[in-house]
C-alpha cells in the first residue's frame, strides 16, 4: 500500500543527501552559510516590490490542505506552514520602495521552493554544528529540526480546552485583565474570528470569481457576451486568485462585529499578538534566527497593514501563542506564583483523569505525602520510623503492578527550542530528570521496604508488587525530546534502569481515548520503556509510536546470549534467532495518524459537540484483534488477581504464539477425558525486563477436591518457575467436564523454596527433558481411557 508520508520523507532525505554531498568537506559550515545567503538573496529579489500581505496570503493559500467535499489528511502540511512563516518573515523585512508589474501569485511557487530549501539547509546546519559525541547536542539538533519542520503536533481543540482551563481560574483571569486588559476568552475569540473571517473572505472571493466566469461562459455560448462582460468576469476571477492587501486582511471593525467585543479589547489583543520586526536586524539575521529554532511568529502570529488591518499567518500557531503570551504577562505580575500552583494542580487533575480511563478501577494515591529515611541510621531501622516527608504526584497499583507518575507543568524555553545546550540541559533536567528521580525515589522505597508509610494513612503493605513503571507527564508538548530516550540516557539525564515514559498530557488524553483495555496499555508501557525502543524506532511524535504499536507491536528483539544467561533452560540460539537480533537496525516510523485525524475530525469532535454519530464516520484506531482476546475477557469476568499483567504477557507474543496459546485451554480439556484426568500445558515466557513468566493451562478432575488440586498446582507453578528462574507465574484452571475456565491464579516465584516446595522440586524432570508444547500435545492426544475388554468364555 502506498505510504505518502514515506514518500515525503524519502524526497526530503534525497534532497538532504544531495545537498550534503555537494558541500566542501573541509569547510561544510562555510559552504552551507553561502547557500543560505544565496537563497535568502534570491527570495528577497523575488519579493522586492510586492506588498507583504499579498505575498503572505498567496503563501497561505498554497499551504492549506485543499479538499473537494471530503476531508483530506495531507502529508507535508506541517512543512507547508513552516514555509509560509519563512516567506512571511522575508516579505515583512523586504524593501518596498520599488514596485513591480508581476503578481504575487507568479512568484509564490519559487518562493516556497526556496523556503523549503532553507529549511533543509537549516536542518543540515544544526546537525553538522552539533558535536557528534555530545548526546545533549544531538537532542538540541533534533529539537531545532522539530521547531523548523513540525507544526500542529497536538490538536488545536485540545490545546484550546487547556488554554481556557489554565487561564479561566477567576484570580488568574483577574490578574491577566489588570496586566494586559484582556483574558484568554478574548484572545481565543479575536484570533479565532480573524482566521474564520480570512477563510470566509477567501471562499467568498473564489465563489464570486467562479460565478462570474461561469456566467460569462454561458453568455458567450449564447452569443450575447460582450467584451466588457468577459473582461469584468476576468477581473473578478483575478481578484479571487490575487487578492490585494485589503481583500486578504481583516479590519478591526469586522472583528468587533464578529466577536461582539469592544474596540479597545480587540485592538489590545491584536497588538499583543502582532509581529513587529526588529528594525535593528536585517532580513538575513531574521531568517538565520528562524533557522536556528528561534521563530518570532510562534508567539506573534499576526501581521498588520499600515491601516491596522490584520492577517493571521496561519491558525496552527494560535493556541501556543496565546498560552506563551499570557504566561509572559503573568510572569511579571503579582499573580505568577498563584498561577504556577494552579497550573500544577490542573495537570495533576488531568493526569489522574487520564489514568483512571486507562487502567479503570485501581488502588491509587494522588498528591501523596510519604516518608523516607532522613539518615543512614533510619535507613537501617524499621521503615515505620522514617521521619523525612516527601511528595509524590501519583501512585497507581494494579494488583502486582505499580505505575508511578510525576507531573511537570513547566515548558521548554525559547532558548532550548533553538538548541542552546546550557538552557536545554537546565530545562530537561527540570522536566524529565527531576520527574525520573522523584519517581525512582518512590519505587526504591517500595522495593526496599515492601511498602510505604503514607502521611495520614500509616503503613501501606505493597510487598506483593512485582512490576514497576515510571511516567513523566508534561503540560507542554516536548516534541522530539519525548521520543529521544536513548540520547537522554547517554546524556546522563535519566538512568538506564529507570527510563520513564515521557508524554504530554494532550497525547496521554488521546491514548486514554484509544486504549480499549488496561492490558494493552501496560504492554505499551513495557515496550515503550525498553531502552532500545527509541533507538530502533524513530517517530515524529508519541502518537505515531502508539499507533505503530497497535499496528506492529513496537517489538525489540532481546540479545539471545543475554537471554541464555538469564534463562539457562533455553536451547542454544538458532541461526534464525541470531540473524533477527543482528538485523535490527534503526528505522523511521512514518506518520501513522491519518486514520486518527479522520476519526478525530469527523467523529470525536462531532460527538464532543453533542451531535449524533454519523453512520459513515471513520472508526476509532484500534489494536489488531488477538486470538487471546476471549481469554482476556474471561479473566476480567472472573476478577482474577493480576489479570492485567497476565493479559499483557499473553498479548506480548507474536501472532503464531497467540494462536497456539488460545488453543491450550481447549487442548487440555479435550485430553482430560471428560474431566477424569489431570492434563496440563506449561509455557515459559522469557523476558529480561520483568524476569519472565510461567504460564500453565490445566484441568481439575471432576472427582478431585478443587481445594487440594489448586494447592498442588499453584505449588507446581512456583516450583517449576523456580527451576526455570522465572519471576512470576499464572495458572489457568479448567473444569474438564464442562470445559469452562473457573479460575486464574497469579503466583510470585520465590527466591527460596519451602520444605514442601523443595520436596516437589526433586520430582521435576531435569531441564534437559523439556519438550516443545507441540510434543506435549501429541502425547496427550494419545492418552485415553481404554475401554474394558469383554472376557472370553471357553
């Protein structure tokens, strides 16, 4: 199937490669700077004499994802908006003393081609300038590239909801109005109306032009069209395609009528978001700043005519600009600290709500205060006596799984976004490193002490937890830094053994919307937190990784030799296994969000607005169905302890393995001869990250005591797991007569066996006698109760 996103990437890579190959290897930066200077000069010359507003409007028209009746999700749209910004910067800084007979529409294609070339040159320069042995510099280069090429990584409606909630708190709103004369609702209203009016004017011009041309054509066919009629129609069509600055822009009066706001409020909003180029910088300096990641339009996306008419360069920048501008206003006010507290509390609330949707009912603590040892003496004593009180944001316990979450409401600074290493390290330390350290502190206490002393509750026994995951949730979209786990480890910002999943609240909200079962989310956490996951899978953003997980699993092959060291029962690695492991190479996950975009725009937003779902609405993206889904559903119905971690383990196998496992229950039931025999299938699942599992499907004979059978079989799971050096086990218990699964038991494999377990361990076959499941099933199929033969009478 054609992948248009891969085609765009291939075209970009090909252009980048061609450019790099042509550079002087002795002086690559000089060569790049020369090409950048030439490209800027060429664009300036093309634009010279044109009205900036007219040029920007032509660029906007080219960047919109045009459609004919049905929504189109267009590869490269984000890049188109970046090109529009570059053209806007050059147009606004160009000399207007001369006039030209050409139309902006005649030069815009060349201008956009040059803008695309400048973006590529900026990416190359950022990469070449980064010290290859400095992981932080590489993160900075990726961040610069994201700032250049990516726009709209979060849906604007979700961002608007966050903006309204952030600045809608009464005291925060009052501080804003005192500082700048308006609040978030007015900023959203004015900038939203500006975009809507621009689009409405564009559609009206085009409709008028098309109607005039159609009327002229009909009159011409009837032989009654005069030259004046045809000329007038041509003028209307030309005005539609080549609007002047007045037609392309919007007046303050129109905005006042559209929003219902006072003239002064509208003017205050426009003034706050209008870009006023620095007169001390020339066009070369402005463009070079943009190429370094310092985009002046990010917080000032509006340009103005001499008569104060306004043009929004494009709508994707709007919500980010509003938040950054309003926070800047609050930072210099007396209400800054109060706003920070409100911002943190809002993020904690949003994170809590998202995880409640992801994992369902669970034991959870939020904004918890707990105790850690204040000294080495306390560390050696009873944990109940710890005296140092510290704070954690969220602890969620799903039976034997703990998810520790830290919220970070701070944002990346403009300096970080332009790749400044000193500020980038400071920001990432404040967001990711601190979240990782705070989450690890809580995990270490549970692991070392078997529980926590929580303020106001006392000692909480958590000794049953066998699996830990740490998560860092940010209010801001961290773009490429959230998927640069390997570089963060190399830079020393996080530890290899405790890689947190770093995600923005907007992506987390959507992942919660898409996840159908806690087990698939837990499996994603396991896969996503693997240290090699973001080495082998590079993606534009988190949602692409998540949707690729739905599609292909986000699987990382483990080192076969490390697996053998941890699990000696495994046979020597086969050539095929070694080959799969060696052939793992880093790859790019192209955009997977087209189906998500379609569902979001045509179904999710419609339902959120209170409208009924249309029959033709695109379906929500889902994980590929598994043959084990029925077994997972049965575990849920039984309410089995550990069902989430067991289900995630079941779903971790490839398609063939899942199909085999889905038949094990049926196989042991059939082999039990209507429940008269004990039959079982034992499957080890080796995993370096969680110590591996032993899965056992077994039948309880009808005439045996279920209590005794359960005790014996659960002990078998522990003993066999101990022999195989596995950490956990699960027993799927079936009634041989009815064929129903009546229970699922979760077991922790002990480090030391009890006397009873030691006695049973001696009865186990040696590791050398292990047989593949298929051989076991064949042996069972041949074991049936023989019919009693009739005695012969002589």
